[in-house]
C-alpha cells in the first residue's frame, strides 16, 4: 500500500480549499460567467418576450446577514474542540455556507432583506474533531449542517434550526487527503472533503482514476458524493458512486461507525447502505474507501442521431441489455437537441438535428475496440445515424458548463431549473409525458409557458433516468411559481411510478414525497435509525427524514 495526500492550509482566518472557491450567489467561479451571446438574447426575445438585458445583482458586502445566534459560551466551547481559528462567525463566510446552488437558492441570494445563514462555520481537522463537535453540539442542542462542496440543488444545505436555537455548518474541507492506495485490490481511501478534481489529481499520481464525473464534479466533494448517492456522467461504464463504495467511516453523535470489511458480506444487512444517501441526517462521512481503476489508455468518441426520442431510447436499451454499454451513454430529446443546434454557432460546436446521442468508450485499446464493435451495429440497426466524433467531443468540452448558462438566464429574467427521476424502460415514455404535461400546464396557468427539455443519461438493464431542464419567463414571484411547478411535477412522478429523485438526493425539496415512495413502515425505519444514532436530532434538521 502507498501513502499519499496533502493537507489544507489556513489563510487569513479562513481555511483555504485546494482548488477554486465558488462565488457566493451563482454557480462556479467568476471567470466562468459571461453575458449571453446576442444570438441567445434574440432567441429569448422571440420565445419569452424578454429584453435579454441583465439585471444587476447585489454585491456580496452589501447583503445583510442575520446576526449569529451562537452564544459566546458555545463559540468558546467549539473553539476548544477545533481551535479558535477554525470557528468563523463572520458574515461573509456564513453567507457562503447559507445553502446550495439550486435556482431557488440563487433567487433567495438575490432577494431583498436579511439572508438566513448558519450561526458559525467550523473547520474540523480530522475524524476525531468531527466526532467531538457532534458530541458537543448534542450536549448543547446545537443543530449541525454537514458541508462539503456546497453544490446541493435540493435544499440539502439549508441552515434549518428546527427546534434548536442555533445551527452551525461543519465544513469538511480540511479532510482532504488520499490516505491509502491498494493497487492490487484496486481501492483507495479518500478524505470526505476532497473535491472531485483534487481526488482525480491525487489518484493520477498512482496511475489511477475514480471515473466519477457528475455535472458538479469541479466543486462537489467525496463525502457529498457518498451522502447523496451521486451518479456521474460515466455511470454506464463505472457505475454510480454508491456502487464504488467499499468502506465508510462515519462520525455520529453516539460514536464512530467503520463499515465495510470485505467486497461482499453476509453479516446481516449492509449498514453502508444506511449512509450512502443519508445526506448527513444520521452522521457525517469522514472517509470513503472506493473502487478505482487504471487511467484509461484509450478513449473513443462517437455521436449518433436518432429520428425521435422513442427510437433513441429503444436503441440505448438494446445496447445496455446486451451488455455492450459504452462508458458514457446519453440521449437528448428533440427540444434539448434543438437548443444545442441554436447554441452551436455561439460555442463553436457541431449542430445536429433529430435526437443527439453521445457515446464514449474507455479502457485498453483492445477493450475499446471490442466493445465499440459490438455496440455500434446495435445502434445503427435501431435507426441511429453516425455523426462522427466531434459532437461527442463538443459535449465533453462543455459538460460542466450548463449551470453557468442557467445563471446567465436568471440574470435576464428567465427561470431555468432542473429535476430528474428514473423508471423502468416500459414506463419511460409515459413518465416523460406525464412530467412534461404537468410542468407545461402549471407554468402556462401562471402565464409563463415553458420550454421543457429532457435527456437520458443513466441507464440500467431494467430502466433509465430522465433529466428535465425547464426554461420559462420568471413569474412576479419566481420562488413561489417554481414551487408550484415542482409540486405538480413531483405529484406526476409519484403518480406515474417514477422515483422522486435518481441522483439529486432528497434534501428539503423532495422530502414531501418520500413517504409516498417508501411507505409508512419505511419512514418508521428511517426515524428509528435517526433515533439510534442522533437521539437529540441535531443532524441536518428538516432534510431526508419525513
């Protein structure tokens, strides 16, 4: 086994993250934001009747933040645990931990009035400090919100106090080491605070890769991936993040759990499953041992066009069910492909019609040749037309950039938000139609008829995910308007047999539908686990558990 890794460092009272920090009121970094191109502004004027002129956003230093409710006694008590320089009650730091990056989060950041925020931000250095923080907060009845990369889009980071007088954010950025590599077994142990790029950088030094690339990859953390059951864009080849988990170390108010002694076990129910998807409600993941693989020596890109979404979905199903799936396998519907066509002139991409499908194969040259030779004839036989590699390369080049476009649209009065679900192949078209209809009817009734796009990006032998992007003119009260639309979509998902979330997690936003999905006995199980591990109820109040 080989050691590796590098700890974070303090910087002027704040703990610097290895890698870029996100801006406080939008996605990503400032350099990623740019005004909308004239072509897109003209399109918005035609479709939605907006001018396309951006509205100025408030400056960070001008935003009022609710005063910290953490008393001096508790500030001193927490400082005794993590160090005085690792307890921050400053407005700027608290504001940057005030929530995630959903459209609702960003609309709240832009609203008038004081912003709610955690009363302090803590930066524990290791598992033992996290454990001690939880023990202290349980004794003093202080709510705790675990904070990784800050990328939640379902209210998972909302600083809710519940019945408690104060709430702190526990930022895990200092848990940023690659502590162990076992190249024989193909596993590595990573700190929960590592971001996706930093994890890949540390693994690459050993010739290895995790291969987990969700859209949040550049900023999200290893612990967050585990706690939300994240699914990356290469899931067809490498699986979901929970498929990769071999071992979890978790701090809870009642002690430490170290779970996963072997690749598989019959020693009762797999308790790792309690924490993969637990969203910080049962404990704080501090380290994860994951399956890794050698950095691929070959990557082959190929794009396809299908006449319609049904034909494309049938083609993808055939490839997956024959066991010849590529590493990346995704399909855009007609509306999303059309938007790609409209944007192509502005981003230097390759315009396509119909429904665009993207495939990539990764691995050794022989493996890639064998898998692509099996898959390509199946796609062609199902009605696919080869477009060459450029559209697939264009997709990869821009695959992390969509949230920047979302933010630019918000700036000019356009609401843009996403939601996702999954179902069986036989129910795919029915569910897609039901969600599209629910969103269209609700938003049209508000006087803001939408453009709804969808893609299929995660596939299984028995079904697939559906990822919707909704674009509409902002209502007079855009937060209330989207909440009504989200409620209509969630009701349609439950009524049509889909899951309320495939990879965005439950958080606060999906919590109203969880009972319908798992039933009252399932809710009692979650509550019993919560009571056993967090009897005071300090961990992430208002999230996950109904």
